[in-house]
C-alpha cells in the first residue's frame, strides 16, 4: 500500500493515543544504552514540564490563579493513605 494511503488509513482507525504510542515505540527502538535511555526520559520529562508551565502561565494570565493561590498550594497536605 502506498505510504500516503497507509498514513490516511491509520489516521482513520487509530486514536491519537494509539498513534502517539506507535511514535514512542519507533523512537525507543534505537535506544541502545543507559545514557540514551536517560536522555529519552529527560526529553519526555521536559516535554510534560513545558506543557504544565504553559497551562499554569495561561491560568495566571486569565486570573484563575495568583500568588495567594500558589502560596496556598504550598501549604496544602496532599498525601493520602490508601
């Protein structure tokens, strides 16, 4: 099957989560050392940290949170026993 058609077909039958999983599997296929694994983990952590920072910045800019909110978060006890 032509690659373009394969991609269109894949797009129709796979969720974005499934497509992301395939992309990750393809990316990790080439990892061959502990150093490369650490670099990959750091890359993923940086990606999600950046997304969190962007979301927090948006909340700050539209007034959903402010310095008092952040200070209150610092005083919260978040641990729960199961």
